[in-house]
C-alpha cells in the first residue's frame, strides 16, 4: 500500500467527528465539480458514508431530528480518500483520516475497553504522523452554558484535558519534523443557530469565536510551546455539517451532585429541510495548501538531493515513504516513472503526465477556491 498523507481527528464522544468526515467528503466533491479530478473512497469508507447519508435522509423524511439516532463509532476506522485524476493511469493523492470512538481519549475509559487497549497504540502512532490535527468543538456546549454550574461543566464536556494531552503529543512530533506541514484546525460544530449565513438568523458568530479563543487558548499555548523550532498553521473554521438542523433547547441534566451533562434538542429548519454543508471543504483545502506550500518551500536542490536517495524502482511503491517520499512520489512524477518502468508504454507515459498536470491543477484549484467567509487563520 502506498503512503498516504495522514490526518487525525481529536474530540470527545458525540462531538460530531464521524458526521464531520462525511461532510468534508461531500464538500470537497463539490469544490472539485467541473474538474477531471474526483474524490475516491475505499469500500469501507464509502459504505460508512452511505449509511450515514441514508440515516440522515430517513430523518429528513420523517421530519424529526434525533440527536441520538446515529450510533457512536465503535472502533478505530481509517478513511481512505484519494484525489484521483480521471483515466486509467491511476494517478492519485491519497489521504488517510483516522476516526475512533471519542471515549477512547479518556485513559480511564480506555482501560475498560479491550478494543481500545488493543487499538489505541495504533491511533497514537497515526496521530503523531498526521500533518493535520482536526479538532471538532461542540459549539452548543460552549454557547449555551450560562449558570456557574453549567460553565463549570464545560471543560469536562469538551474533553479539554484529554484533547490537550493529544495536542501535546502531536506537536512534539511535529517539532521533530519541521519540514513537514503542521496544521491545527479548530472546527466548531453544531453552530447553525449562531450564524446568519446559511439559512439561519443567528448573530453570534463573534461570540463563538471568542469562546473558542478562550477555551482553546491552552491547546494553542501547548502546541506553540512544543513547536519551538517551527510554525504551526492554526485555522479556525466553524462548520455546518448539516446546515438544516438547529438547536432548540439546551438541557443540563445532573449526572451526580454537582456534575452536569449536556443534551441538545435539535430540530430541522426549512420545509423541506435541505442539507447545506458549510465550510467543511476548508479541511481539504488546507490539506492541499499544506502539501503545495511545503513542496514549493523547498529548493530544487533539496528536492534533487532527496530524490537521488530514493530508489526509483518497483518496490518503491510498496515501501514506507514517509511524508517527503510521498510528496515527491505523487506530485513529483515518480509514481509515473515507476509505473513507466513497468509498462514501458510511451502512450501511457504521455497520458500519465497529462493526468499529473490535471491532478496538480485540481489541487491548485482547491487551494485557490475562495475560502469560506467564516474561516480565519489564527
Ligand atoms: N445539529 C448538529 N448536529 C450534529 C452536527 N454534527 C453532528 N451532529 C450530531 O451529533 C451526534 C454525534 O455525531 P457523531 O458524528 O456520531 O459524533 P462522534 O464524535 O463521531 O461520536 P463518537 O463516535 O461517539 O466519538 C449525531 O447525532 C449527529 O447527528 C452538527 O453540525 N449540527
Ligand atoms: Mg464517531
């Protein structure tokens, strides 16, 4: 299997990690509409996405949004996603996004689950290798807490301690690999109610930003402190994964004396409600930007030096390439050379080069597409 660009998601149970991944995929497909490049999913990913879309369709048809209808993630799952040029030469840029049950972030809960104990080390390894740390944030928890007891519950409900611990480990490795990209993407979700730009009438975008700045200040401090030798690109992107589901009522049931939980009651808006994903494509845009920037940032000499250390042979495709290997392999044309050596077809080489250009153009198009107005670089 070829080396993919890795992305890790970090957030507590029920924050919306899995839903977000589906939204990213459909929004990216929209951004790439009209280009000869498409978003290809492996079978397991496609089936997960299909199941989720069907559930949502069913809910829309029934006219009722049940926040508990979608079962939580039960095990570690890799989303294998490829930006793929049309045609049969098989040129592609592969990404691997890791999803897992948010409950696993809590070390105490991990010890209770055999699956977690078995799979968590692999999750951790993936997180460390990731060029992007994607951090979904429950905007409803942030925004609806008003009494002192509710505010006291917020850090725990956001899983801040565990999220910070993961961010620290991720940043440590990023600092050891200063030439690779490092993107921290803070993504408030369930924020339809607070915005006026996607069918809603909320005017609290400023407060969402302020709350995220405040509650995730420590995450940013940790990341900065760990990344002494490099820059981390921090992006703030409030995302609507549905766009047609709005918070009606916030409930704060008492789990035990002094400890509150949060339960949001949501309802569809619009008749009939139509899904309107917003700003989710930012994730793929930022990923592609990171890849292009880091490639452009290197001098030709560096690339040449790097390339000579790679064997341009068949095994290369199967070997561990690491980030730089992957980048020169996919965008530098090595995937083509390699393939060419096997097939020795001039026609195919010519066709392949054209497709490589298309792929590069599509990546550039993604990057050049206007960024959503909600998005900010911090
Ligand atoms: N209103 C609203 N609801 C959302 C949004 N994103 C997710 N949800 C709902 O939040 C619930 C949890 O979503 P999931 O994507 O399963 O959450 P998760 O983080 O993957 O949860 P675990 O797998 O348990 O870690 C589901 O009922 C979703 O429908 C959003 O942007 N707006
Ligand atoms: Mg999940």
